C-alpha cells in the first residue's frame, strides 16, 4: 500500500512538471514568436537584391498565398525601383541531418532559371553540415535551370549537378531536395490560371506582364 501511494505521488509530480513545462514553452513561443518572425522577414528582404539581380528590397512585395500551396512557405515578388518584376524569391524547407533547413530560392520572372540561393535557417553540425551556408556551395546553384531536377553528387561533372559538401551528404541532399520541391510547387502555381492570376493581381501594373 505504501509503495502504491509512493508511485501515485511520483506520477502526479511528473504530470505537474509536464504541464508546467508545456505552459512555460507556450508562453515563451507567444512572447518570442512575433519577434522571431519579424527577424526572419527582415533578413529575407535584406537578401532580395542578392538573390534576384536588379531587385530592390524596398520595392519587393510578399504575395499572399492561397490555401494548399504545397512546400512553398512564402513567395516574394522581387521588383526593381520602378515596380517592374525582376524575379521571384521563394521560401521552402526540408529536413536536414539535425533539423529543418529553410532556404530562399531566387528565380527569374518566368521561373526558368535559378538566380540565387541562401540558407535562412539551419541547425546542422558545425564544421560539417553547417558548411551548406558557404558561398562556395550555394553559388553552384546560380544559373541552373529551374525546370530540371538538381542532382547532388560527390563529384559534379555534368550540367545540372552540384557537388555536395564533403562529409555532409545528408545536409547537401536536403538542400537539393528543398530547392527541387519548392521550384516544382511554384511552377505548378504559375501553370494554374487561378493561382497565377491571384499572384499577379498583387503586383504593381508594371510587373503584371510576366
């Protein structure tokens, strides 16, 4: 009987701690969530000119998304200072070795060619998987066709292939998968008349002729 009461007491303590931890985590997320989201937004806009040549961060406009757009987390219409569309920046993600890898992919107005790539968030292993953030790795994607799946290789020898970070195959492949899936989903949106019209309606008049 004594042992039973002891176990019940321990169970109650575990349940109380679990509830307390859950409430504390919710409070932290509620407090820091908006701040984190704003930092991500600010960092995204700062990168726009690097991802799409000729684009201005102040003229770029985030496109409101219709429901069920697949793996595309966000779409930005990258415009120059006159409001003319110079390309798109897409935010997508894929599970890496240690956690989600969030990317920004720049493409031309027709989404036919990649113009830039940036790793927005990652928690990969320092000195290994985290090397996917290096320019020497990301620059391999610039200029590649956006309508052909990118192949991640140990040694890139053919067009459309990208050389993986040595010792970080999983992280490298996750980047390629994120790019391929995000581009595929976005091209599908452009091919659907209602989705395409929904996006173009949000652009300045100079950028609607895509």
